[in-house]
């Protein structure tokens, strides 16, 4: 399960103390290490945030190399380790990585689709010291789920969610919402209640990688969102004390951007399957990146000295209107990848911001989504599923 | 403060998925939880350490703290902290 990016909104300590520090401080610590262990994945989610050309990545880091990355990041102060992908369960050494990371003192989050998981494995992970499992769902109804995920994985996921709970983990379910499933939000929440979930994240699709490619088919309509939000709030009230529901509005419908990654090179470090170190999991697609690799450089050299990590660090790189805007300390001018994908210039204000001269691009994208949605099903653009064949074809690999 | 959630015979426990540990890089105790971390001040760390180390009632926990801190009158502070920690979802009642 690739991260949807939704955790950007609650990156380390954003609800706690670690974030209370002055963001204008000099270089900070990489508190959050996201290890994308592999691009292998049995699913083919069209909203996947993995890069379109993931099939070009041939050689993954070895167990020893990953452990060295973990050790170095931990020494620099990292506490949170996210294990994602692709599907992290596709790595045969996952249990060993968990065990060693736990010995180093990491708080370990496994972000999985649940495919390849079984009750025995959940128990083994627990024994090895895994702290937290997040199981992602595509939708609540089996048919839609199978359509969206491209495989027949749904029943299994429900069993896995139960096994997670039986092993004493809080059950954290993540549903990635988009135009084709958001109308089922009440069914999704009923399912979560049935499963006795502790936390439900209704994560909105973030438009990177495959999701960007499929945006016209995925972007929800305004009226869908209004309905979904009302339902989410009703369930939040009803479930107070039982189940926590996080509902995130897609940033396309906001007039301020998200504080992407809590600031570039500020607390967040991603390492891709091939060892490329990135300030955010989508940054690989930006122009002019040098893409330092953990095989050649230490984490400290990359974090403190690399061009990539310093490029949008702090505030000096900003253009107007961000440059003189008081809100820059709060939202860091938004997302660099989104600025690039929409305007062609990664140093521009995130077009989500209503102060951005490019804000019309967001409104036009919404309008295009609406026009697609109005087409009869057989005329609509088909969803492009995330798989190696499509990756090679589209990227000419 | 005993009109709150915690009574002398309640047994506080860390909430599911929370971990208490010493963090050298921060030079303080912290609570780690999914995707986050709280840095703890001294008194909070003293209380949470005892909740983490063994299951005991609030009364026992206070007695232990009094021994550690020369009989200081800290009942109200402990109850107040427990209520706040509960409100933050850091701890639960057994
Ligand atoms: S295809 Fe789906 S499950 Fe696989 S990495 Fe992408 S989002 Fe995650
Ligand atoms: S102009 Fe820039 S800093 Fe100001 S609110 Fe918009 S994105 Fe944020």
C-alpha cells in the first residue's frame, strides 16, 4: 500500500509536542522515515501515488542496506518508521526489518493493503515489535472494491482487519475516497463499525503518480463532498468514545494548501525501493532533482547537504505571493509537486491557494472532472490501473 | 478531583498503541503513537513511567510518587494530569 499522502496532514507531532518548535530553526531532524520497501504490489489501485515509471526500478535495497538506513536515521533523531511500498509484505525480510528497527527504538507503522497477510504473520509481527498496522480498503462493497483494486481481495481484508484487532493492535482502517466510492461513505462507516475499528481514516485521494493520471475520473464533485462531509460528521458524533473518524477534505476544494510534509526537508524523509532519498514520496517527478542515493551517501550528507533537500527548505526560495505572505510559516506555500504538476514550476505557490495567480487551474480541473462524470459510462475515459505493463507502456520503458 | 474519570482504585494504563520511552535525541521521555510523538516534561514522565512499568491503582501510584518525592502533596496534580492524559487519549482505564 503506497501512502496516499494523507498523513502529511498529521506528520510527526502535529498533534503533539514535537512540532511546537520554531519552524524557522536551522535544519531540523528527520523525525519521520518512510521506507518504501518495494514497488511490488499484488493490487493495481488507480489512485496509487507511486511514480508512473515504477517499473523502471529494478534493484531494491538489501536487508543490510535498509538496516543501515534505519540506523543512521535513528541516530539523527528519527522516531517514526513507516513501512510501505508498493506492498511491504512482498519483502521476504519484513519480519527481520521490523525486529531490528524495534531494537533501535523506532515506533513502527506498517501500511498495508492486507494482501499477503494472515493471522500467523500478524502474531509474528507483534512478537517482533511492530507497533501499528494500518489496513487500507478501496471501498465497502465487494464489487466496487474488486473493481477499484483490480483483484479479488476484499473478503480477505476483512479477515485481516479482525486478526489485527485480535492481536491487541488498535484497528486502524484507511479508506481512500474518490468520485467512484465516496457516495458509499455511509456503507464504509457501517462496515468499520461492524468490524469494531478504533480509527477510521477517510483519506482523500492525493493527486500524484497514478492518481494524477486518473484525476478526471477520481476527483469527487462538490455535491458529493458536501454529502460525504455531513455523513462523516453525523457518524463522528454518534461514535464519540468508540471509534475515531478522521475525514479529510480534498485540497482541491480548499482555498489554502496543505502544509505539505510539514515543510520541505523539515521532518520527513522518504527512501524509495532503489535507495533514492526524497523529501516527499512524490518528489521524484520534479525536474532538476539530483536524486541522491543512500548507497552512495550517508543519510546525514543527504539530509543536511544535498541540493534536493535544501532546494525548498525554509522560505528563501519562495516567489510571490508566498514570499511576503504571513501564512507561509503555517503552510510553507503548499506542495512543490502539486505546484509543478499544475503550473510547470515547482517553486510557485501551490495553485490550491486562492491567492495563487494559477488558482484557476484547480477550478478547471474540477470542471473537467465534472464533465467526465456527466458522460455516460461507455464514453468516459477508462481508469488506468497501476501495474507494470501500464507503467512500461505509458513511460516507454 | 475525584469526581473525574479516575478514582483512587482505578488502574490507569497506556492507551493501545502508545509507547513510553526515553529519547536520547530529544533529551527527554516521550510518548510515541501512530505517526506522532509527544515530548514529556518531568512530572508527566514520572507518572507515565509508573503507569507503563506496572499495573497499579491510582492510590498506589500516588503512594509510590510520595516516597520518591519526599512526601510531597501531589494528589491533586496527579488526578489533574490523569484527566488531561485521558482527554488526550494517552491513557485508558483498565
Ligand atoms: S497499487 Fe494500491 S495497494 Fe499497491 S502500492 Fe499502490 S495504492 Fe498501495
Ligand atoms: S500565498 Fe503562499 S503562503 Fe500565503 S496562504 Fe497562499 S500558499 Fe500559503
